[in-house]
C-alpha cells in the first residue's frame, strides 16, 4: 500500500468559526472530544461519513478540511 | 479520559483485585474454592453494564473508539491462541512418554486464567491504542 498522509484544517476552521471548542465540534458531529483531539493531531483518519459531517459542521467542502498528500 | 479508557482501567482494577483475592484465598481454602473469589470479582466486573443501554458499551462509543475496541479484541484473540498453543505444547512436553493426564480440577482454573489474560490484554490494548492512535482503514 502506498504511504500517504491526510492533513486537516480542523483546528484552523474551529477558530475561524467563533473559536468553537473541541467539545462543541464533537457534539455537532457526534463524536467525543478525544476523537477531535486525535483528528487534529493526525493520530486518527476518520471514516468518509465523519469527514463529511465535519465539513458540513463548518459549511465547507470535504477537501477544504482534509487534504491528501503522497508520502 | 474517554469512557472506553475508564472501562479498560475498571477491568484492570477488577482483575488486579481478583488476583489479590485468589492469592490470599488459595493457601487457605485450596484451588477450586479460591476460584470462587475470582467469580465474585466477575460479578463486580459486570456492574458497569447496568448503566449501558441494553448492557451494550458500543452504544456509547464513537467510530474511533469502536475501531479501538475491535482492534483490542483482535489482540485479545491472538493472545488467547498463543496461550492455547503454548500451554498445550508445554503439557505435551512435560508429560511426553508418561501416562499422566492434566487433572480435571485444573481445567476450570486454566480456562478462567486464559480468559482473564485475554481480557487484561484487551484492556491494555485499549489504553495503548487510545494514546498512540489508529487509522480507520487499519481494520
């Protein structure tokens, strides 16, 4: 399997959306604060469904939140 | 700390208590009655399930925690089969050429002991995977 890395802009988008807390984002998308922490630290790559829910929470497209880069 | 990690710590605490009780009881009342102490701890281990809908922890977990839960179960299974292999080979090696068989009384503690090890490994896996991270595509 080819090595790849998925970057995300969750932290930046949270602050651009009224300094939304990790807890608030977690509640919006139906996951725990620990999962938002893991996502921001790129320790966890979300399912496609969760990726879409996060994008919808910020009213942006999925590719505005997640970017794929070959490593 | 997530609910899953708390549950894992609770499991480890239950098994530590079971080991301590067994170590105290075994010299006094013997092997089989001492396993009863482990059984009592098993009852204690069931108590958190009273607070889960239909006794199901999964209902409280999000997708990352479910992935961690599944991976930890896989680790527990792997350890069980490794123990199964090692204990079988050990018994065969020790008693090869003799007509000694494993006493029936030892079977229950062996099975209970194996399951305890599996559950402890599963709980430790949960704690490690929660800290180190896991990708959704890794299953």
